[in-house]
C-alpha cells in the first residue's frame, strides 16, 4: 500500500489539497509487510452498534525513519505520479502555466524520478561537498571532494583510419597514454546513475548533512543545499519528503520557485534565458538549457 497523499512542510501553499489523516503515519522506509501498518484491529470495526464506525487514530511514530536505509538494499514504496489537478493547483498558486512546470520536470530528469529501489534519483556534486566541508576531505577522498565539478560524460572518439595507408605498411604507433596526475581523482566524470548513491554513501559517512546537501534530488533535481528555499527546516526533512511521494518533489519545486522571486517572475514571463540561469546556473548556455526548456514547453503546451 503506497502513501496516497503527503501534505508536506509547505502544505499551506496548496490550500485546495485535502489532508489524509489516515496516511500520515505510513512509513515508506519500512520493508513491505503483508499487513499495512495503518489498518486498525478488526475488533474495532465489528462490535455492538453505537453509531458510525470511526477507527481510532494510531499513535504517531516516536522516531524519524533512518535515512541511512537509502544506502542499503531496502526496497522503498514511494507514491509515484503527479495528477493533473496537483500540477494545476501548484501552477495557479505560482501564477505560471502547467506546461512550464512540466518542462522543468522533463529537462531535469525525463525518466523516472525514482530508481529501481524506490530511492529518489540523484546526481552527486563533489564541489558542493568540498565547499560545505571546507576541503577537509580533498586529500583523502578526492573522488568525492574536490573544488572542481565532475565533467560531463563524453564518449571517446576512435582514431580515424587513413584510407590512403599502403597495404603492408607498418602501423603508426599509438601515442602513449597521458600520465595521470597523482593529486587528481581518477573518476573525473559524473558517470552513470548507479555511481551516484555509492558516492553519496561515502560522503554521508564523513558528514551527513553536507553529503545530503551535495546532491540534486528527485524529479526536479533540486540541490539539497537549497532545502530552506523549498520550505523545509532541515535537509533531512526535504529528503524524507522526496522519499515519500513524487508529489513531495512537486511541493519542493513549488517552494523553491515561490521563495525565489526572480525565478518566479521569469517563469511567469517565460523568460527562458533567465529561467535557465537562475535554476541551472550561469553555465546554462554551454548545454543549451534555455533552448531545452523552451522545446519541452512547446511539447506540453
């Protein structure tokens, strides 16, 4: 049984949503069991008639789920999907078109916001971890802490074959491989999706809060370092909301845009360049982020 609604920390932003009291104690980090933990005992439902049957509300959990379960093989059960009504409610509150929000979602992920274990999709950023930890792990863990960002994945091109090479002529010797600098990490590229959580786990064991802030999370790839702008008091609160439901991803995006007036104005005016710069950073032109947003908007519009 997946959680069907999760109001989240900025529920006041979405006044048209109705809360689901019987879902507030569903714990997506607990392994799946045959008996959902929110069902009341059968004896409370069948007894002498004393008026309408109202199942008693169970006690609130006394402890928060352990985020370290993200780094195990535990299968999580987030609620997936965002309804058209949810998109429209957020769009109306922000004063933007639904197609604008969907454009961000498509450009940022384009695939499932969760991985095969039900964890939010992430991209780990080593330069954030370097900054947040003041470089104290650069020497011992250069592959996850370095002042320079990872490079984009670029396929290596094969050396061209000369059509004019004479038959039987000795092959041109290949150039010797460049020497790897000992003070640089070996894995300099972002790599594949399955490399992200192992990197995050290693950073988490060194500094929990800094690690969670050093990854971009979920459907809209919001940096953990921006947790306050999303309306969450801690980065742990943000991550837990993203674990629970895909609607939590939409809430985080709404909070971030709502707390960034310049970005909100750019979204309302469909100023693609400013939208790209404020959301993706000053290097957006290098990867045509503004053009990708505009093309995605046209698709949904």
